[in-house]
C-alpha cells in the first residue's frame, strides 16, 4: 500500500465515522471511534436497526448496495476499518 493509499483509507475511515455519528445521532465524536473496535454489540454498541440505518446512508452516499441478507455483512460491519475497506472496494465512481 502506498502512502497516498494509506492517507486515502484514513480519510475514508474518518468520513464514514462522521456519517455513522451523524446518521445515528451518537453522543460520541467520530474521532473517538476505534477503527478496529466492533461496530455491532460490544465496541460501539450498535444494534441491528443501527446497522440497517448505516447501510442505507452508505448506499445513498457511495452508490453501493449492502443487502440485509448478505452473508458478508458480519465481516463488512465487523469494524469501521472493515466497512471503510468495503466501501473503498465497491463504491461507484
């Protein structure tokens, strides 16, 4: 990974963290979200409804679909870093 790609990934992580905080009206700042902590349950403490809301916001912002029954959702929503990586790989230009 190049330094440019690493900087892009960190910027995307920060952007996605801000989207999550904004969409869910969380009482935590985007900068305080650990990119490796679980989003669901422990970690950030989100529930399935929160995850669905994030999927909707991600779909609108980045033009990609995250379907409720997708077998990869556990991996995609495992952490902020995983979610940002998925967006980076699948977003519409």
